[in-house]
């Protein structure tokens, strides 16, 4: 009798250990690490091209760590935030798949040299290219619905003439469908049109990247108002005056953009997923071609712009 009880207990323990091991393997199976090239980012979604997948969607959040590796053997590490994840950046993503089989990133790693190259590429890109791609995908789906509506209209037209009452009802349905097609065609026409909802320019002293208290308050008020705009994105571009070495001016424009970005983050009203990567524009796009003291003072600036895709709002 005692032997039988011991066997029963031993079997139960073995089954429990097997279930725990199975659960452990299942949990580990959900974890994933991928390497590839960032080809776009729109809000909390980042598109990565890997050796296996031309476009893999990675979900980001304000808790996702974006870590830059540099220095000797890559031992110098710095958390830059997800705003640094620009197109052209070579990344290693560590995370886990959720219940919808989407990869949710816990950590994104990249090298300092890769970030420098990606920022140079990103400085010349349209800040809403990824939004355009997303809207194109959506509009392709809308186009299929339009074609189906047109087929329905054609079928209804074949039945016209049976009775006067049926003809009137079909005409009403045709008018409603035509109105829907008109709205959809307007969205197609607005695909590559982007509307600037507002902008704010902050100027700096020569060789400085410090934001004055007055400009800090103006910036806080500006982004607080922008947060109420449906579908908004915020672009931050830093500039320098054409005085001194090019490398120094490039660094100053980057530090000025980063200083403004830090203030925007401190307001707490704008999620990082709504901020485009800050762009260091150097001495490009001068306010004036005159090399006067007044003109160069205006060149030492950061421009904060709120943009909205008309395909979204239309």
C-alpha cells in the first residue's frame, strides 16, 4: 500500500515538473531577437528590413530602450530614446511577441557610427515618408472597396426599368455611391499633400545651445496646444549660422535640437511616438543670404513644426 502511494506521489511530481518545464519553454519561445535596417517609423510602429523579411513591423513604447554603443569595443553605452530610431539605422531588436504575433521591443541596440550615417541620410528625407507608406496601404484597401461599389452600381443599373418605383430607389442609391466615390477620390488626391498646422522658431546666442526661460515657456505652450491636433507629428530641426568650422556648426545644430527635444519631453504632454527624430541641419537653409550680424543671429535657431497628413484629416 505504501509503495503504491509513493508511486502515485512520484508520478504526480513528475507531471508537475513536466508542465512547469513546458510553460517555461513556451515563455522563452515568445522571446525574439532580430537584426536589420530601419526603413521607417510612424508613431509607435517601426519598420525593419531583415535578411528574412523585407518589412517587419516592430512595436515601440515609451519604455523601449534605444541604446547607442560606442567607444572601445562598444563598451560606452548611452540611452538616446526612440526618437533616435531613424531610417537607415542598423539595429538589433530584443523583445517578445504578443498575443497578436507582433514583436514588441524591449531594447533596441545600434552603433554610434551607424547612427551618424543614418542621421545624415534622414536630414534630407521627408519627415512623413513612413506616414505616406501607411496611407498608401490604406488607400489601396479603399480602392478595392470603391471598385466593389462600382460593380454594385453596374448591377443595379441592369435592373433599372422594371418599375418606376424601382427606378427611383436605384437613382437614390447611385447618388449616394457617387458621393462616396467623390470623397474617396479627394483622399487619393490629398495623399502627397501635407499641411503645416503651426511652427515655432527659437533662437540661440552665438556658440550656445541653451534655451532661455522665455523661449522654454513659449515652447511648452506651443506643444501643449499641438497635442490637441488629431493625427499630429512634431518635427524638430536645429540650425547654425555660417561662422566657424563646419564640424562645429554641425555639432551646435545637433545640440540645439536635442535641447529643445528635452524640453518637449519634460512637458509630459507629447508621447515620444509623436516626435520625429531631431534633425541637425548645420548651416543649410539660411534665413538670409546677407552675412550681417542680424541675419546670422536668425540662423542660430531651432524650428519646431506641427504637421498633419491631409489623407488622415480629409
